[in-house]
C-alpha cells in the first residue's frame, strides 16, 4: 500500500479500509500489510484517536456491568400494595387499583435503569420511583388519567401538570413492548421511551420529593401501576462509571432569564439558549459563517464570555444548530411532546438589535400562537409577535416555561410572500424590508418536536462522531470564506482592467463571439464596483474572511475527517485565490491573454469548489 496506490479511509487494530485510485473500496487485514504500511496505519490511528476530543454534554456515559433486577424480586416479600406475579414471562401487576413493588437493591450514585414493559389493558398508568442525588426520590408517571399525561411528581411540590416536565401525549401502546430508559445523574434525569426523550430535568435534587403517602426506603427504586396492568419482561440496572456530567453541579433554578444567551462573532450576532446540560441551541444561520474560535457566548449577568467547544449538529434546511460548551447554568425544559394549542399565550426571548449598535439583552416579547404553517416541506409555528434582528435562535416558551419553538424568522405581508418562494431563514435584506412594519410583525418558530429530534441526535453521538461534526463545521466555514474570497478576487480582476483592454475587447467581441472570451463589466458599473470593493467596510470584511486563514488551513491539513484529495483541493483553492489577487493588481494590457487567464482561473475555482463541496 503506497499513497499513490490507495487512500486510507478507515482503520482499527485488526484491519484497514482503503480507497483505490479507481475509487473502489477494499478492506484488508493489517497482517497483510508491509512493515512500513503497518507503521503508517499505527501513526494514522494515533492521530485519529487524539482528535476524538470529548465534548461536554455529548458523549455517552460509560456503563458498568448490568444487574438483572427481575431476578432479585420476590413478589411475596417485596410487594407493598396490590398484587404482583413473577413467572417466566416477567413481572406482572394483576389489575389492582394500586399495585406497588419495591426493588430489593440499594441504589447510590449515577445509574441507568432499562425497563421493557407491555401495557395489558388500555386504562391506568405505570409509575416508577427513582432515587436521584444523595437519596432524594421522585416519581416518574406514564399515561395517567384521561387524556393521558406523563411527567415527574413532585418538583417543588408540584405534580406533572403544573411543572416543566409535563408531557401531554400517550407514551405506551397497549399490547406492545415499550423500552423505557432512565438515565439518572446527581443533578440530571432523562427518560426515553423507544429512543425518544419524554422527560428531561436538571436541577438541585433537593427540589424533588415523593408524596408523603409513599413509604419507600430512600435508597430503593419501586414500580407501581394505578388502575391498570403491566407486564415487565426486562429490568436492568447499570451504574454509570464515567460521565461528562459527574462534576456537573447546576446553579439555581431553571429560568429563561438565566439560560438565554447572546451569541457574537465578527460577522454578526444572534441568540441561543441552553436546552440540555452544556448544549446551546440556536439557528444555523446565526453561526454558519463563524469558526468555533470566533464564537462568544454571553450569559446574563456575566462579563466574560463562554467558549464554544464545537458545533455538534447543523441542519441547514431546518435552520437548527447545537453547540457544545461548559456552564453550570440550568437548561430550559423542552416540550418534548410538541404540544402547542392554537391561541396559547407564549413569550419570545432574544437579543434584538435596535440600530446604532444598540442590542437589547434578553428582551421579552409576548404573543399568541396563531397557526401552524407549512413552508417548503417544513412546519413552522406562526406567532403574532414582533421581533427584530438578533432574536434569531431564541426560545418560544409556554406558560410552564417549556420551549415550544425556536425563533426562526420574521414576516410581514411582503415577508410571507418571500417565505412561500422558498425562504427558510431570514437574511439581512429580509430583515431590513420587514423592520419598518415591526408593529405588525409575525414571528415564525421551529416546532419543539424538531428541536427534540436534533437533541436526541446529539445525545447519540460517540466521541468520534462529535469530533467529526465539530471539525466539519470548521471545514465548511473555511470553504465558504475561500469561496467568497475567490468571488471577490475574480470581481476585482474584472473591474480593474485598464482602458486599453476595454478598447481591445470592443473590437474583438464586435467581430467574433467565442466561449474563450471573458465578458467585461461595463465601465460605469465597474467604477461603482471598484469603489465599493475599495471601501473601508468591504476591506474590513475581506480582512475578517482572511483572518487566521493559514491556521485554519493547517488544521484542515491534519484533519482526520477529510480525504487526502479534499485536503489537496483546499490547499489548491487557497493558492488559486492568491494568484487571482496578484493578477487583479496587474491584469496586463492584452485582452485575449486576460480572457484566457480569467477563464482558467474561473474553471479552476469552480472545479475545486465542486469537489470540496461534494465531500462536505
């Protein structure tokens, strides 16, 4: 295996996957390689392993050995109320009005509990008593009452309809197995059902209590059914041996005033909010042009900014991005059920710009959910509230302070026309058009169910996948900057041609039409463009685009997430831009030579951009 024969794209301790020059892919055992090639593979593995940096709030917990709780239960001695039966098919409650069984195993520290259950009859709820943080307890409720509801009871002495864990849709299906997973840390609890997050809570565990009627030891888990019957076929307990949340000690209660942040970078600003421990949500368009090192997150009441570790999730079409950072602030609750009734009162929080460099911090606007609209295949909440530039990425909150949407765009009569023409995010020109009608504004939001999917996507990332996503964001930003610089330099070359070339162009194009001739921008528009390109604002923008470019390219050269071909293309594109810049300063005096050079530059730039973009 030589570098000219094949490209190494994957490897582990036993085998390698290679892409040959004919683009075919082959997997070989490492033992089949030469000594030199084995050394190369080991160096490649070391480089990739060192790049798989752990990202706060994104890396799955390390779990210790599993304990089968079903095998420990004796219904005769462990049942508190009602009737339970244990047989070869699992543990079943027998339809009592309230049946409760305590698991005879002390619980301490973080853990994961996995439960597979099947609801036997349509009525009734399943409740699971959990231990969290220094022997505090809380009750997780599934499908209680009519209509069915779920959540945690009690938080600050409030049951599930009155606290931020309220889930308003059915969770379990009668006659079908459901897998419920409880992930419990000292200050954080997340519950999933069949892979979807149902409940997430973060805070001081002393805020959690059981109703006084429960008489269960403070270090024990328990299961109960109310007016129903369930058969539990699996019940596995696994201590968490290592977690990014081991040292996570949230500060204060969940509060929109504390959890909504201003995001700034040299090319703009917007709003973000904590939606899970150490995970900040915003619009993709807020951060798409900024490398991670340029992003600064300012939380209320703090003068220093928080660094972003990486961009872990980007959905251009849905306009959602999720950033990894480290903070003790408590995240906002998300309405994981996606329930947003028409006419509900909501508040929108953001950091709007009023003009003249003035930005309101954590401004609150009240509104009402008007409808759900569908734009280019995506649903948006429509809210009758006025928002301004800078609020993009902020939360839309219901009366329980649950996030029911993410502020995505603002529209007026003109804006709504633009939306239906395919606008999925608000650009600067749209903001300018709509600002004059702010008093009649309509806010649009990305629904919570799409946010929930994005958060679950991030939680499922391995350290390697998180590192890849973070690096790909950096690569995309560099690509966009190089593409913009290439366009600017090609434009400069066109508007900088001397009069003698223009005279030649008039004579030549009058006598022949050819694809090998470049069309010159007419003199008057060229003069205006030249002045614009030389203006202070444009030069500042160019300086920002070029800032730390060599450092970014060096990072790309060592990226384990790009092919060697793409790395070469990045380098080649950078070199072409420098060559175009020099050519623009001295375009010569021969029109035919100018055309030939410009067409070659344009073709090179187009080819390189297409090849890079295909991989990104």
